[in-house]
């Protein structure tokens, strides 16, 4: 399952200090142009998904729906995470390529 590869890359990016998580930090990262990729958990509320979909469309940041809050948080070595942004171009491209192969873009 390719999700494991994407989650592993998220874990590596987190250890490298290249991700931010949580609604406020993710939003700030996207709006300031530091975030190259946004990921929202599949079990997030429709309102959260819509908010990030509109924001990412406006700021031209790729957005993907991936897994669930618990799995996303676990990949980052933290508790539940509904959203995260990758702030490194190379990590973002690697994750995007894996997820694009699966057709996970929102």
C-alpha cells in the first residue's frame, strides 16, 4: 500500500523539522507561502476540508486527503492531527508524487 510510503515521507519530513501541523499553523504556512503541500485527514469535518480546499486553491498549494487523524498524527510522532503542511520543496514533491500516483488529490 503506497499510503505507507507517503506516511513514511511525512515522518522523515517531520524529523527534519520541515512540517507544521494543526489548523492554525497549517493555515499560516500556506498563507505566508512557506507551505508547498497541504494534507488533511480523511475523517476531518467537511467544514475543515472545505476551508483548506478553498485556501489551497487560492494560494495555489496542492492539497491531498490522506488516511485519518490518528494515522496522520502517528506518522508525525504526535497525537491526532487533522492537517499539516510540508515546508520543504523536495519533501513536498516526493510526497505529492506518491499521492498523485494514487489519485488522492482533492
